[in-house]
């Protein structure tokens, strides 16, 4: 099985990243803060104003190590990578295919429903009758949508409609799953550009990181990350990466966000509000979230199709590999990754 390599996150403004032999070296004010061998690296993610030496950029490009540059808020700015070796026959099959959205949608809704039911099981005794009803009704409706998608031949626009209703129901119950004592920590619906509350700030931040992982996974198996099935093709949009992350978002990101707030690792004081209402993580809170994200990716789960245990951080790669096998004709259908 593919080895789960490291992603280095550099959050200190003014830091310098350079090459020293076969190592990435991180310096702050002339002092070495970190040294990582290139052979242990999959990618480097940097936030804000940092210096990247040209020799380092060249070494990363040659070694297949992607450098991703994000704003302090986590918004994507740029991606630096070397030549991408795509499989031309696989990509032609990808461009010709149009029958994947139903499995993607089913996987996403099934995992959203599992998150709701797990919250009901874990916290049911402490919930009011109204809160229990909210979670139960949302879970039941998601089950109905799943059965409809599975039993009906729907075109892509109809599938998008089903996915949209499921997302509305799921996020409509999201606030019920939050157990923070801070009144500022609440959820009133998804807000993206910019996030308008602490919960949305962390969701958007981690969705950006998951998108990066899914894009890298698609490229690693020879797929074109820009050509998706559920998400419409747009210049600059990694549509296939967004497709791959749909079924993973509830488990890898949403559950982690709930845990960070419910365990009181994140509190209202960890966020700042900018003019215009944008809510951002503080520097220390960002580091905490990144550490939790890395630990989350190390957790192992049984893959329902492969019947092997694998770290969660490898799941994007495994799903991209299974999608490639289906497009080549080795699998009759693309098997969604389902959390149980």
C-alpha cells in the first residue's frame, strides 16, 4: 500500500524555507526551526508572507513535492508543482465518462447521515426532545433521498438537486450537534466567502486542505483533477478533486470540527472578526487545527471495499485509484467510501 508521507505546514510569517542537501530547512529570524528530508515529504503548505528559495522550489518540483501557498485565512493563492505525468488513455476514458455522480452523491449523503446518527447516539441523553427530533428527522430525510437516488435513473442536474437538498437538511441540523458553552459558537448555515462565524471559518479552512489532498491524489494516479462529474467544469476549478472530497467531507472534516468545539479545544476567543464580518482563526488556533488535522489523517479505518485498514489520510488516494480502475474497465462501478 502507498505510504502516507508528511505534509509540512508553515504558519510563521517571515519564515524562510530553503534547501540544504536533501533536506527542507525552515528558518525564523536566522534560527533553524525545522529540518525534514525530502524523501519523507508529500507536500509543503505555507501561509502568508514567507520566503521560498529557488533551489528549494526546483528540488520540490523535481521530487514531486507540491508547494501550496495560502492566505493567512486559509484561502488558496497558488500551487507550485513539477511536470504532471498523466495517463493519456486513462484521461480519455475520464473525459468520455459521465456516469459517476450517483455514487459520489450516495457516498456523501450516507456519510452525512452517519454523522447525524452518531451525534444522536453519543449525545442523545443530553439533548432536548426538540433537538433529538431535529437530528432524527434530518437523518430520516437523508435516508429517503439516498433511496431515491439509488432507485431512480437521474441526470446530473437532478442529482445535484438531491445533493443540494441533502446538504441543506444536514447543515440545518449541524448546530444541534455543537456542544460549546460559548454563545458565539453557533451555526446558522454555510457561509463561505467570507466565513461569517467560527464554525464556518474552521470548516472552510479544512475543506481547503482536503481539496489539496484530493487534487494530489487524482494527479498521483494519472487523472485530470480539473475534469469532474458532479461539479461543473470551470477554468481554474479542480472539479474532480471537489468530486472526490464530497464523500470524505463529513467524516474527515465535519466530525473533526465538531470534536474541536465540543471538546472545548476551540473557544470564541480563538477567532477574530474583520471589518465586513469575516471571521478568522488566530495564529495559535490555526496551529492547533493543523495539528488535529494531521492526527486525524493518521487514524486508521477499515476500507469497506478493499477490506484493509488504511490511514484516513490515504483514503483520497485509494478512492482516486478505484475511480481510475473503474474508468479503465477493471471495476463495474465506482465504490464509494462509507463510514461505519
